[in-house]
């Protein structure tokens, strides 16, 4: 069985600790703490009739809703069983053999490349620079690829996660646009993972015309709070979308997921409330975390915070101590480019966050140097 090092696995923790899932606090997956849109929940409650038919393989209504939301043609969208399914379609569909990953970042792209027999290279943001993506280095690597002669192992795609996980850093839309345009000119694919971009609207490149060869990935898991339904989408030129669709198994997105996603997308009130809540609570939580002795907390544009423990402490030890109490947080010590003191916590409700603060404060003092 495959161990997935990201995405909350509350079921495994519940089995291990011998307690129900509802008695765990999951800070390891960053899901909207206000939950899904009430309109999306109502849709599911009354969806019994949908179960006696196959789902719509074209995801027609959801694609129409996205087209109107983003003011793009409906054939620019492909819906997937979570954005994870789409990530795994990319290498095969676009014949990507060598992906340049801007790290430290989400591991699923490297996994997908490994599965398809491709390779990855990484350029890393530096800790001293707040893990800011080294965009200049990425552009230089693209130039070198263009200059590499025939027979040279040249990269054919670049991945930027914006805002990035687990660092929380977001690049301006203009910077990402420049990167994507350069990639198009060099005939490279530019994959932009915008799974957390609902939390920082101005950083998305979806509000402008996408260059050829740019693929943007989005999800209904995080901001829309629907991780269990599995819905994500890709946005790209129609020709790119057809190549990806050709690799996708039929009916991979169930009908409850399609209907709930439409309702969630259209619930502007819940979206506004979620954004206001996150801006307020993230600032409060971050300030409180920074009062933990010698901890560093990196500023975040998303609904999670990257914490670095004091020198001499290990994230693995603190994560294990909290897990025993039913508090799940993400150990980031194995993420290439981060050190063994790094861990990520979701921003949850005020009461949950206070509970974590208290437990963290004890765990940090109690886990020896
Ligand atoms: C940056 C990033 N991209 C994509 C995903 C996949 O999300 P999903 O498959 O739930 O849409 C995740 C989930 O953890 C993520 O953190």
C-alpha cells in the first residue's frame, strides 16, 4: 500500500490511536476551517437521485460554471478526481521527460515523474531569503535549455507552486506571467499549481490570457473545503486540455462532486466570509506562534504556516508527541530544501489553534535538545 506523505490521513491516525476520526484535530491537511459552502452541503443532501446513473463524463455543468467564473471558454477546463489525478496525467499526456521543480515544494510532481520514468531537477529557494522562489535561476535554466544542442538532456517543463506549499510564499501574477511567456517562447511546458490561490486572489495568472504551453492546476479541496469529494481542475489552451483528457479514465469525477463543486463555486458569500476569517485568524495565530521560544514562523499567503523549531529540536519528535494527543501536524523535515526543524500547521478555528498552541508550547519544552 502506498504511504502518501501529504494530505491528511486521519483514518490511519485513528486506527493507530484507537480513537474516532472526529476526536482528532487535523492540522496536517490545510482545509478551510469554516468548512464547505452550506449550499454545497445542501446539494449533496438532496442528491440521492444522482446515484442511479453514471456521472456526466464531460463534467458539463461544472465546466460551464468555471468558464463563466474565469471568463474563459469551457474547453479550456478539464476536471479531475482531485488535482492529484491531473498531476499524474501530465507526464504522459504532454510527453514530459525532465521536469524542473521550483522547491522546496509539494512532492506529488516528483512522484508522478518517477512513475512515468522521467526525471526531475530542482532549484531551491534559500531559507535566508524566506524560501522565495529563485525566479532568476529558473529563467537562466530555461535559457540554458534553449541553448543546449541536439542530443543534450534538456528539460521540457517547469513547475511553480503559487502560493507555494509548504513555505506559504506567493509570487506576483506578473512574475509568473513573465515566466510562463518565456517558457512558451522556449517551447517548454509551464505548470503553475494554484491549489491555494483562492487565498490570495491577486497572485493568480488566471485573470489574464494564458500563454500557450501553460497549465494551471486548481482544487476544490482546500479553500472550498471538499477534500473527501475529490475535485480539481486544469486550465490551459483547448489543445492541451484534449491531450490530457485523452489520458484520463472515464467517469473519474462522481456526480456528487460535480454538483457540489458548482454550488461551492457560486457561493460568493461563503467565499467572502472564508477569506475574511483566514486573514484575521492567520495573523493572530502567527503572532502567537512567534511567541513560542526561538521558533521562526514564515509569513504565508495561504491557510497554513511553516514553523521552524529552535536549533537542537527536531520536527519529527514534536510531531510524534502531538500525534499521541490526537493533534496531527505535518513533519516537513523530509521535504528536499527544508531542514529537520521544519513543520507545517493548518490555520483552523480560533479554539483549535489555541489548543495546538498550548500543546506545542509543552512539547517544545519537553522534547530535549
Ligand atoms: C500544492 C498542492 N497541489 C495539489 C494538491 C492536491 O490536491 P487535491 O488532489 O486534493 O486537489 C495538494 C494537496 O495537498 C497540494 O498541497
